[in-house]
C-alpha cells in the first residue's frame, strides 16, 4: 500500500514483558487480541484488562475474549464512551503497564492520543490494524471531525463542504486532513467513490 | 532616511504593489533557466546594500500593511498562532532575536533599551512603546512569540530539537502557502513534509535535516522557496481555500500582468540560545507579472522555468489552472536570448 510519512505504520501485536497489560480493540481488532493470546505466557491475562468496542462485529467476539479470562473485561458502545474509563485507568496505572491497540485507525489513533496525554511513550505501545479502513478526518476549514469516512470525496458532517480526504495524518488530532475538493471551481462535483473499506 | 511604508491591502480590493526600488530588490529565486528541488541552503550573512539580504531581518515598504493583515487573520482565526506549553522559553528567545536585530538594523524605526530584565521597546511604525520584564509573560499583552511576531513580517515556525529530529511545536502562520499549523503542530520534520512530491525520494529531506540539527547559534542559514499566487493575497491558507481557490479560475490573457504573482519565501534558520530550539522565519515576497517583466532577464528566465516545470511540482504548487495562460503571456517577453548565470537583474 502506498503511504506517506505522516501516517503511522502499524505492526502485529505480540506479548511484552510487563506487570500488567491493557488491550484495547474495536470490531475485528478483537481477532488481533485472540492471535496474541496464542503466543502469550500462561499467566498473561491474569494481569490483563481488555476494553472492547464491538461496532459492526456485533456479538461475534465477546465469548472468545471472555474465555481468555482477563482480570478485567469491559465492553463499550463507542470510543467516546470508553475514554473516561481509559483515562482513569491510565491515570492510576503503575509502572510496567503495557498497552496494545488493535482495530481501525480511528480507534488506534484516539487511544494513542489519550495515552500520550497521560505521558506514556508512544513507542512503547503496540498497534495492529484490523478491519475497516474507514477514516476519521479533520475538516481543515471548520475544524470539525467527521468519523467513519469511507468515501472519496466525503462531506464534512459539520460545515457540509465536499472534502478531498488526504493521506496527510496528524497524530495530535488522530485524524486525516480533509480539504475542499472543488474550491477552485465549485460547479465541479466529482463522483463519490467508496474506497476506504 | 527611513522606509516609506505603503498603505495597501492584501485582500478585497488588493491595492498591494511594489515601488520600482522594491522590484529591484525582489529575491528572484532561479539561478538558471530551470528549477528542481535541491538542498539549496547557504549561510545567512548580510548581503549587498538595497537587497533583501542587506539586513538579516528584512523590513520593507509593506511592513505596516502586512501587520494589519496579520491582525485581521488572527481576529478571524486565532488557531493560526499556537505554542505548545514547553515552547514559551523559545518564544522569549525569538523576541530577543527580533528586537535586537530590528533595533540594530533600523534604529530610526525601532529601539530597545535593556536594564537587566527591564526592557523598553519602541516600534515607531506601529506606534508601540512598551516596557516589560523579560521572562515574565504577565508583563506583555500576548505571549512572547505572539507579541513579537505581530510586529514582524513573515511567518514563523519554532522547532524543538530532540531525538535527532525537529518538532514543529509553535508557530505564527498567517501568510502560508497552503499548509495548516493547526494540523501540523507537533509533527516532526519528515511528517510535516510528507505531502511534498519527489523530494523524499531524492534524499533532500534527510540531508536537510542533518544540516539543520547542526546549526550553531550566531551562524544562521537560509534558502529560497517559491510558488505562485493569484491576486496579492497573503493569507493563502488551507483554512480559507474554499474562499480563495476560485481566484485561480479568474486568470485571462488580459489580466495576467496584474493578477498573477510570483511568491518567494526567504526562509532562514536560527539556533536560539536559551531553549536550543530552531526558529524558521518564512518571509514572503510578492511580485506581479507586470513588475517582473520590468527586468528583462527575469522575464526570460521565469518564462522558461514555468514552461518547463515538472508536472508534479506544478500540481503540488497549485499552478495547473493558470500555468498555460501565464506561460503564453510571458513568452512575449522571451526573445530566446541567453541569460546570465545567477539571480541578479543584470
Ligand atoms: C525547519 C524548517 C522547515 C519548516 C518548518 C518547513 C516547513 C514546510 C512546510 C509546512 C511545507 C508544506 C508541506 C505541505 O504541503 O503541507 C514545506 C514544503 C517544502 N519544504 Fe520545508 N520546511 C523547513 C525546512 C526545509 C528545508 C531545509 C528544505 C530543503 C531543502 C525544505 C524543503 C521543502 C520543499 C522542497 C517543500 C515543497 C515546497 C514547494 O514545492 O512549494 N524545507 N516545508
């Protein structure tokens, strides 16, 4: 896949040495946790906290995640809903906490943002992309964030401008940049294609 | 004799223009009849009289009007000026640099008197006379970076240096060639340059970063970059692209001379003493095509550069819509005669 240097590169989750483990996933990201479990030492999940946002995968992963017997298991409806719990967890974390993020770029980016806020070294965080390539974009004009963008171009959910979804990515905003696609000639309405699946 | 500051606008009725003397000192950016990206960095040392390099921090006839335009941009969009919390010391460094340079180069317009930490700054063109305590933010009407860059032409990015990289952690960006400080703040050198075509593959950025991280205090460096702008608009930000983008469709063979501008950025790099940060002033100079062709060598050369520019660069710089019209207009001023090497008008 062609990419540019502002965009994060994702890896493959693998169990790290640490006193406790915080694993966060959305949708198909759950399968990355299940794959990590196959490589993990026996007592790994006794010191693990799993936070899961099922999204479009509905009920498919809950049973297998719970079967890992994590010390804490949480399920939430959205990233926004999960953030207060995450912030509490990070604020009260001891040295030696390891973080693992898996799923969509939107989830990884926003959880990473919260972790950096809490003073965690981003280089110590494991990430793996799974599932949808839907993008979270910041409209450069009105600054509003539009979630789950799958099309090129996309309409800003705040100001309504038709945006070119760029590859340029800001970790601070956990978002790609959206720039008005027909600013030069507003009468040009390019065809909308579903490309970020 | 002091500078004769013009009263003019960079929006709406666009009354900006250059005086004949100011045209001659324009930093024409091509030393030959073709252009490609390169690591074009040289020491920033004082240059010839009546050039933009005469003083290390150049103040010209557009100063007062440019500062008024900046104030308007900031009133509309305060996010154009941002500084992450660890960058305040670098802001004081920058304030010192700009005040001392301006006062030394233009004593008739600026003066600075220091008694310990009590500083007295007079900026006559803008009617400012302030006394403050260096290092004490509460004694200035704005943070130190914002205070001094509201009084200094050009954009400013302040880069924190750590992990062998530069991080864009503060800036005053109101006259930018289509990039967003609000989006790029916190990025490193490779990340904020990510959208630039070809140059990464050419190794330009790896070499440039190595050079920049080694810059020593008192030994600033500089380079020129360029693009083009329709109408003398300073605020060609992505934030407002939906408002100015359609200017590019208004170019006709009849109005090229008045509407199309060569936009040159004199970029310099300075190590700051207390913070060890690097400051990157991006000073923007605009020249109308009508003004450019008053120098025959520049007319010939710019015609050839624009005609032969690689398409990736033309796309990236946003020239596609009016490039052909402009090249045709310029061709009338190119008799095919050879041009002399170097930047100077001849
Ligand atoms: C540390 C100081 C510097 C800063 C803050 C800076 C910032 C920027 C920014 C924000 C852009 C626009 C990128 C975009 O499209 O979003 C840019 C473009 C660019 N930069 Fe830098 N830059 C710096 C130093 C350099 C140096 C030393 C070079 C090298 C040789 C360089 C070469 C370029 C080039 C070739 C472009 C594309 C410009 C065009 O085609 O118009 N930059 N820079």
